[in-house]
C-alpha cells in the first residue's frame, strides 16, 4: 500500500474500527478490531483474538472497498510470523579435548535431530555457534525454531 493510501486511511481509522467491528459482529465473529496503526510498509489491524480466514476476508473486503483506498494497492492480509529461539550456553568449543576438532553448526544440528526433546521442532535456519571469548573454551549456540 502506498504512503498516500496509508495517510488517507489513517485519517478516519477510528471510524473504520467501529465499522469493521460492526461487520465482524454481523457475521457472528468473535473477533473484534482493537485499533489500526500504520508503518511505512502498510497498515496493521490489531484484533482481540487470532483471526480466522473468514475474519481476514471481511477485513480485507472492508479495506479494499473503503473510499479513500486504491484497492489495487491493497495486499492480502496475513498473520504475523512467530519467531522463537533456543539459546544453549556453556558448551565446550573443543568437545573431545582435541584442539583441531571444533564444534560446528552441522554437529549441533545432528545432535538436535537425534535428541527426542526436539522431535516436533522445525529449525528455521542453521544453528549459530558463537565463541564466547578467544581465550575461553566455551561457546553459545543459538537455534531459531
């Protein structure tokens, strides 16, 4: 959505919240719009609960049919992406005592796949192995899940 569209839409955002809530209530939805905010990329419609696909469709149709919006510039609505990580600290950088055998991201990934705790966990990227200090034999492993 262009900046001009965002500015026009945000001028009447309080009215749009009321109208969106009326439309959602008429469709027997349990979702209510709390507020609408903007950023340089577009607008964000914040709801009281996680919206279902038909709730998103109601919101999308309302925004596209708004008088102050060029509907061709409205992107499809989407839920925010959840990002979580797992941090493991105090792992020996040389796990077998051999100074040539350093722990790598591939080693960490293999260990995770073999551990039953991580059976239902999907890695979002390769684990990051970060040495704490050049003088210490300790590392921190960051795992995006």
